[in-house]
């Protein structure tokens, strides 16, 4: 199953750090997200993009989690040669992640 089937996402940036939220459409799906979308799984999914650590913050009362990914934007907005300097497409990339159900 693709994450986009049960969740939506938003992203932000600060320097060379990308901040990606993952929010369940239905709070009943949050335990599945918490189980399957681990730091390790996210790090593996972004292995060619994120060079630093990944930290997950959980917000179960909202059915959401937030991933902070360091060294994720090619040096930051003023240094990167990437077309998506702010990394806005990184949230769509997360939603394309497969999880086993």
C-alpha cells in the first residue's frame, strides 16, 4: 500500500533541514503509520537525498508524526543546485513510500 492511500503530508525547510509531516486521514490508521513509517524506513526511502540523521516526533492525539531530516537539501536554498530548492516535493515522495499491510 502507498502512504498516500491513508495519509497526507506537508513539508517545510530551514537551511539544509527538511521538515515533513505525515497525517492520517483517519486517526484509526495512526497505529499502522507509527508501526511502519519508522526512522529507519524513512532514512532508507530517502537514502539518495538525506545525508544526515532523521528524527521522528509523534503526535498521536492528532494522528500525525513529523520527520526532521538533516542534510537533506543539498546545502540549503542558497547553496543547492537542485530545481526544488526548498524540498517541497519531498512530502510527495514520502507519500509514494510502500508499506506492507
